[in-house]
């Protein structure tokens, strides 16, 4: 059985704050960014730029 190695860089998903869909995935370095990541990104479902917050990636 393979074990997951705990590293400083992890994969996260960015979830739209309006439609609650996970539109983007990105990497985050836990040593540099302790809090939750929030970015303004384009939501193709709402067809406008909205705030996207960090969520767990599957």
C-alpha cells in the first residue's frame, strides 16, 4: 500500500463564493501561506469575475 508523503506543497481547489462550484485547482505552499487562499477569478457559470475561496480538492 502506498503512503502519502506530507510535503509543504498541496493541491487545493478554488470554489466560487456565489455558485459554490469548484472551478479551478492550484498549488499552495503551506510554509508561505498559512490562511485560506482567496482570489478573484472568472466563473464561467455566472459569466463574471467573483471571489473564489480555497476548498479541499478530491
